[in-house]
């Protein structure tokens, strides 16, 4: 297939639904084909199954991941009635960033063959194609539109086109093979001198409205404004030749150029030059996708953020000028000053973007953008800005973990796109951030200014639902009602004190922000908290790792109060914390590693599942004979969470009322027996200073029978 002339993201605000339908179908098909075509570079079965780098999954994961993303989001949105392959859709679900809750232990996975994943992808292609061809379509397409998850899946695969190409580039050479469709640029030579451009100060206004005409990720929406002073910026991206001077000056062995985090990375890796550079008897070579080529000194150097920052510190001292990486605001000021469109990327051929030129970088002086070269395209450009939420930011309910896990001060933004950036990635509004030690097709330019880089507040726990659950789990007692997770665990402790059996492992399903998991760890040697929401898991993980959380609560209107809670305040010490781990997961499609459990707690979960009967069927396979299942719920069945035909109770059957407890007894009878009678446990959730929810949950205990 040809890799050039890829069409951009389709507009979503047109007046011809059928033309938009065809544009989206073509966009999906092209994306799906292009992504599969990238993997033609792999050589041999092992190339699929072996990790290119230790912090990522093997490439077979990413080959399947983008297809399962379609299915998982479309099922969640109610657009697909059933899963295509539940095992693959669990195995390939999570693993993009090395968050502490991301399970990357290979002993848990028996990866399928590339052929089986190709067959799976073909089934997904057929399902999505059918959906695009038949789903009713009205315009415009916005966040709440039924078509949004389809576009989400397409743009998600475009992201992985790039990230997977980086992993292929890091694979050992014997596991890859060149291909004529993925050839690197043939232009190489010496770079011109990199001079400085005077950039006048001015106001930067960024962030887009929620009715913008192109697909966007959550972090792009909202508003941010800043007033900037005059500054200078390098005309070109830093070239390989420029960076060589830093390498030859001993830049990788001189600790004064590296901050503590960067030095830690340097000590761990032992790096002495950029990761894509290779030294041979004939001189320096550059690793491109699937081969080594003689070093093209006039291409931009590709480094991580630590290396870019170290170079700037070195250059600042050697030139006696205040040199650093630009901020995101400064990049947008350069973008405006160069006269580039704020709404769309440069025209085809005017930037090394969207696979329009070659499968690699190209000379740093080839594409002009006003007084600059490569403000857009060639390689991404690292900034000093850690990603943060704009005013008005909100998460999309179908993908609540796209950005929020990166609001931690450790993920820096880069701007401008690279040669393989397509779709949303090529849009000026795109905001992508990676850990500072990660590699992409990314380089940098520098600015000269005495003004320090502004440090926006990356701390983000003002999400109202997240804050309410933090208070529900770790906050005050209201109206004399005991803390609900504590009350549940106390009831479990009381009811099971004379029950025989070990207390090795417990699973807290629907753990939310994690308090019950910590309480269970007072009694159980290992406790795993699992929740569908990455936001909840992120907060629980923060509490486990840092021992404290901060959040805001709504008092009235826009008035807030502030809370800080610590595990020390709750009498939960380091030994207890060490027994707890948190993971994102689907209770109706759990990973295979959670088995032989002594206790499963499903607190306020059963009436929030899309398929509660399937959950009850599958959970029996995870609990050892004699183990205990605890179900707590107020049985508030709602169609927004569970299709009415999937409700367990709360309706008339054959003219008689069917309660949820009766339904639980029917479903669990083949594998469980109920212990005693259910008990009511009250709980209170604070919404505002004057509004609270008071609820009664019914708690039932079930012992797993011997088969």
C-alpha cells in the first residue's frame, strides 16, 4: 500500500451525513490497513513475542491492543451487543504507560500467535465496518454522539501506529527486516549553522471548544491564556551534528548537566550517546526503522527529555546565555508568529508530517515555516511543560484514563508531530505527553530567555465524583453513620471469625478509591483492589504509594473546601500498605491471574455491571472451595448501567415480584451456599455541605462449595 497522501481527520460538522459516513469508513479502513502494514517489518515469530524494551509489552500486544480497544469501547457505549473474543479483549486491554498499577509481568500471559491475532483483527474490522455502514448518523458529531467511540478507536490506532514504530525501531536488527514501503529519507549531509530568531512577546490563547469540528482528546478542550515576554528561539531543530559536540564534550559523564531524575536514568542505563546512535568501525551510524544507515548529520537528533534538558544546560554554560527547552506556551507563540494555522496542519508537502515524505526524519533546513524550520513535523519537540488540565477540562466517560493518569508532574508535553504523526496527532491542538525517560521520534529546539519556565499546577484531584468517593472512603463520619468500607470489613471480620480456612488472598472488586482494600489487608496477606475506573485506581495507587491524598469538596456553588487524608491518620502502617495492589479491570472479564482466592468482596458493584449474571458465573471459578464471596448492594438497578434485560431482580416475573436476593440465590446455588441471613449496612455520601445521600446496602455472605 502507498504511505503517502493520507487524508486528514474528517470534519465532523458537515451537512451531508452520507458523505461523512463514507469519509469515516475510508478513514477507518486506511488506518486499519496502515497499522497492519507496519508490522510487515518484523522478522520471525520471536519478533512478535519478545519485548523490544523492558518497559513495554511484546509487539504482539500492540498488534492486538488497538483492535480490542475498538471492541471494549463499543461494548461500553452499547454499540456492540457482545464481545468478539473476551480472552483477547482482557489480555490486550491495558499497557500503554508504565504506571505502577499496570501489570507487565510476563509470567501471567500466554501470548497468542500473530496469525490468531490477524484473524481476530479481521473479525473486528468486519464488525466496525458493519457498524459504520448501518449506524444512524446525524451531524455534527460531538462528545455525546453515538459515533464518537468509533472515531476514538480510529484515532487511538493512529497513536499506536507511531508508538509501535518506535518499538520496532528499538527491536534488535535480527528481528526486523527493511521493506520498500518503509524506506528512510535519502537526503543527508551537513547542517547549516543554527541561528536564533527573535520572537516578540504576546498573548497565547489555547484550548478548543467542545463543539470543535475535528476529533479531539480530553486534554485539548478547555481554555488557557498566558502573556509572554520577548524571547529567542533556535531557527532549526538541534541537529545530529550539533548534538555530537555535547557527546564529544563528555556530556553524558558530567553530572552538572543532569538533574536528579535524569542522572538516575543515566546511571540505570549507562548511556553515553543517544539511543538510536550506533558506533561502528566506519564511524557513527543511525538506527532507522529496520536498518542502520550512515549518520545523516543534518537530520534532527532524537533523544528523550532528560537528554534534551542536559544539552540545554551545557549550551547555556558554553554560550553564557540562558538556554532551556521552550514551554508549551512558547511553542504556540512561535507557531502564531510563523503564521501557521491554529486549526489545521500545514499543506501537504510543506512539512515532514503525515508520512508525506519518507519513513524517517529529513534535513533540519528542508521545510520552512515563517522564519523557522520544522515548527511542525520531522520530529516531535520536547517542552519544559508537564501536562496539566486546561480550565474547563473534563474526562470523557468512555476513556477516563487517557490523560488523568499523566497529571502527575512526570509527563512532559511535546509538540509539532513527527514524520509518522497522522490524524489527530498532526493537528496543532494535539497535546501528547510521555515520561521524560521515554523515547519517541522526538527531538528539540531551544529558547534563550532569562524568564524561567512557568510551572502550571499538574496536581489534579478536583474531579467532583472522584473527590466525593475520596471523602466517602477516607473522610468524615456524617450523622453518626460509620465509614462504609470500614463497616463492611468489620462485618466480614465478625461473621468469619469462626470460619475455618486461610486468609492468604482477597480480591476487592469495585474497590473505587481503595479504603476497603487497606482494611482487608489488616487480616489478609495479599489484597488486590480492582476497579473499572482508571481515575479511582490512580487515586488508590497514590494513597498506597505516597500514604496521603489531597482533594477538594464542593460546599456550595463554586465554593470549595480542601481535604488532606493520610493512611497514618487511619492507623494503616507500611506493612499493611505493602500487602495491597491496585489494578484497572472489568469485573465481567477479569484477567486470568486472579484465582484461588480466599475472599472476594463485591461492594456496591452488582447493580453497576453491564452483565451481572456473567459476573456471578465467572467469579465462582476464581474462589477456592470454602472461600467466601461477599456481596453488598442497595440494588438500585438503572438502565444507564445495566440493560433492563440483564437486571437480576427488581421486576415482576411470571406475575410475581423477583427480588435481587432471590435472583442471587438462583444464580449462585450451583456453586455457593448462603451463610446466615443478609444484614443491612447504612452509608452516607456527601455531595455538598448541605446535601447528602443516605443509603442502605444489603450484605450477604456466600461460601464456595466443592465441585
